């Protein structure tokens, strides 16, 4: 596509800032409208970002009918994603939505079917994927540096004092954060989930109402076992938002601290109790943007090529299924197959 995309932003809360920072001066984007159930929120964002030509409103469908945009960027709460996406697709728009895809697998399937029927792209912004370290890790695994991958471990511990809705919700870690880590494991290994056993709990001293810590063991395709340990109620020795990683294969292992370049140790020797290994820092070659800007770029590339983006809704359903699979396993106290 060579012309500017006319965009309507749905949802003018806190996350709208990240998207407007990317879109307001983007050479391929025109912010044509802002929608929010609170008109004052939409008007405030319009004023804050100098979007004098943008229309604002509380009725998304009416705004779409009037403006006829090319794209809706959905930054609403998960419970609103279905309504926003279906309205956008019915109006002939592509959709770029914040994670998670939907608030249930049933709603997700309905949204995917609607996108297929409309012949439009519905892409989920799994923005963690675009980090250059993640792309280096993915490339190393795909290139066979580790041989066959057998094991992935991710540890995530942050004492997160958000306040607000997360303190009251059920399954706050799994439903609101773990989707990033689960999706990253799929991105790096290119393996899909098959079964899960998850144990959730709420630690002593927790300021959350729902269980905010979890340990999960996922069985993935190709024989990969993914173990996840996480908590939003862990004071001290906080990890970064990516967590701490170890990827183990038949030829060695890669460790990643979630911030610097991943480091591989590859088997070099053939004798001894512990084989000699060669240490290798993975080259960081990705120069394209990360974050929300990275998501927008990948959508534009997909539209230009008339192709599905990496995180199109049909693929992202597998990451969402890991989240709900873990929740169902925790509630049942049993190993369960992953249902898409």
C-alpha cells in the first residue's frame, strides 16, 4: 500500500499513549478518529497530541460509518475486544489489536471467523516479539544452533504494585501478563502447545485478591517441554519483564537474562564427565523497530505484500489457548490437553 492509512483509535486510556506516540507523526498513518465510552477521554487525547483534524465520539460504529477508515487500532479492555473487532470488520477495516486476542476462546474463534469472512487482517500486537534479542534467539534456534530443542525454562518474578483492576481480578498473572511469555516461547521454538499442568496460588502477604503466582509445565509439539514459573507478588531480585530464559538442545544451551544479548554454550568436547563447551554471544542483527512501532511496521509490511502478518489472529489463538489452558488446569488441579 502506498497511500496513508486512515486510522481510528478505539480506547483512549493509558495504553493509547503508546500508540499515539507512534502514529501521530508516522508518514504512513493519519489518525482520523478517536473513540472512547468517555467522550472527555477522547477529547483529551486529541488535545494532548495536537490531532486537530481527528473526529471524536463514543459510538464506534457511527464513527466508522462516517469516517470510513482503513484500520482500527483496538486499545480497549479485553472484554471489549470482540465488540470492537466485529464492528471494525463489518465496516470494512483491518484491525490491529492489543493482546490478549479475546477474553475467551469462544469469542476469539468468532472474531477469527469474522476476519476470514471479511477478507481483512486482524493482527494481535504481541509487541515483545519484535525485540532484537528475541529475533536473535529465534534465528539461532531455527538455524539449528542447538540441534533439536528439548527444554525451555522461563522464570518471571516482579513485585508489581499496580493498584486498580488487577488487584481484584481472578488469575491476574496468567490472564494479564503470561500471554507475553507463552507467545515468546512459541515464537522462539516454533512449537505449538499440546497439554499443560498448572498450579496457581496466592502467596502470603499478597496484595492481590486472585491467585497471582503460578508454575506451569507445557508439553509442546516436537517433544519440547516448557516450564514456567511466575509471580507478580515477589519482592526483591526482580527479573525484567521478559523473564530469565534457558533454552536447551541436543548440542548445547542458550541463556538469556531478558535484557542483554543471549549467550550460547555449545558442546565442543567428546570426553569427560562434563563435556567442554564453547561460549558464543548471539549476534544482534535486527534493526527494525520493536514495541508498538514494531507491530505497526509488521502490519504495514503485511498489507504491502497482501500477506498475513506473523501474529495474525489465527496463529495467535494458539498463544491464547495456552493462557486459558493453564487457567483451566489450575482450576481442575489436573493435566489437561490444550484446546484451541
